[in-house]
């Protein structure tokens, strides 16, 4: 829900830019949404669970190139960085465990590992949070405001009963440390759709600045129908931005400029959507390996051409179809949606918006089918 609200806030800003005919602001908005850096720190003991968690956040598993290893290849007191293979602007930073030494200085830890540079900090543990971890939380919170979080990682031996007991004990310990209304999120490191990771993500998206929240959402692997819906909302906001830019460019009195720009922008957005929704061959095959499925079977579920390959010819075809279908009734619907800005909305705006939204609808449907089969939700 937080992501939907953020998308709507962004749309309001874009509508203001349309009204003012400020093409440069609209162009900047598109670039910010397509290319925005996000850095997440993961603090905790470097065990199997933490390595699996870092890999899952990047859509990887043990054996994949660039996957986090256990034991870690980094020295105990060194940090390790893990870029996302599909989203180079998304980086996960593996920070060393908080020491149990009573002389632990949280301010020194924060300074040494440059905690201020991370957009969010996830503090992981498999049993209970230590008092030193709470001290670090307080120090990090003074810098990051609302962005440090406690995540209890489930192990292979854990059951629903043991996890509930661990969470209850952890909350009691945090309250004993005088934390007001503490939150602990249960996370299954190898299957993020289970337990409470989606709740953690919802809180993170609500706490992060708008553009960073978009960056995180689009960079995460797509492992649930909830994520597909959230990403769809985000790309609809991008569609508005692209359509707004198209409406501004369409006023340029140079033949073919508008159509060429429309196709180029649409290709960029839909390529981002294909990667974000994990529809490309490499992502589908990797998901199949992780879930023990036949890659060919998952690939066959893609019925939209853009899910398989984003090519300019298919994008132009969709723009052409949208142009033909752009009837008077369609224009009236747009006017009803944004009556105060109706005078600023060109035919190009409607065509671009319709083409991108229909493509995102089709690609999202493919992503939902693949997820349902891969996770067993369709059974």
C-alpha cells in the first residue's frame, strides 16, 4: 500500500509539470526512476542464513556467479559488497557482526563502516538480539532516522513454534532495553515470500525517500504476486512520466521526432520492466534452478513477446495499435481522470500511456504465472 501512495504522490508532481509544460523536470523524473542508486547494509553473524538472505535479495543462490559464500571470503572485520547482477545501481553491503565485547563502542562501529552512506540497515540474527546490537541500533537510528530494522532469520531446524518463541523472546529483550514499540520481522532466507519479509519490505518502502523506495522495489527479485502488483504500480507511474514527456516533445515542429522519442523511451521503460519482473531468460532459468523446476516449462508461460525480448519493432507496433485505438471515448476517460490538466494532455500523451500500460499489464500477467508455478502457489 505504501508503494501505491508513493506512486500517486509522484503522479501529482508529474501533473504539475504537465500543467507548467516543464519538459526538463519530467525528463529528470524519468531518469531518476530508471537510474537511482540504493545501498542496503546487512549487519549480523556471517552464517549460512545471512549468506542465503543476501543471495535471495539479489535473486541468487549458492553456486551462482557472485553469490555470497559461507564461510565468507571477507575477513571477519572487513565489509563485503555484493552488487546486483541485473541492477548495478543496487548494492548490498555485508557488514561484520556486532561483537559481544562489553567495551563495544557503537559510535566507532558506525564511523568505521560508514553507516551513514546506507539507505537502510537490516540487522540480522538467528537467536536473540544482543545488548550491543541494540546499542548499534540506537546509534544508527540517530543517523538513519527510521531505517534500521531487526530481522530474525529462520534456520533449517526452525519450526513455526520455535520461531514464534524466538520472536517473543526477542521482543521482550528489546523492551527490556527500553525500546519503544520494537519490531522484529521473521524472514525465511531462502524463500522471501514466506514469513514476514513482505511486511518488512512494506515498512522499508514507507520509510525511504520516494525515489529510493522505487529503486529498491524495482531491483528486488520478483518472488510473489504482491511484488508484481507493487512493481506494476511503479511502472504505471513511469508510464505517466513517459507519456508526459511524449506530450511535451510532440509540440516540437520536426517530422518524426515525437515518434522516435516515444519508441526510445518506451523501450527503456519496458526493458527495465522485463528485468525487474524477472522475465528475461537468465532470470527465469535461475528461478527454475532455485525452485527445482524445469526452465523450459517456466519459459513457456511467457505469452507476451516483450516478456521474452524487448525489441523496438514490437514497441512501435504497440504504439501504432494504441494510435488507432485512441478514440474520442478514450480521450474523455483521460480527461475525467485529470480534469484540471485536460488542456495540457495531447493525443501523444494518451497513445504513449495506453501503449505502455497495456504492455505492463501483459508482462505482469506473465510474471504472475511464472511465480505461481515456481513457488507452488498454483497448486
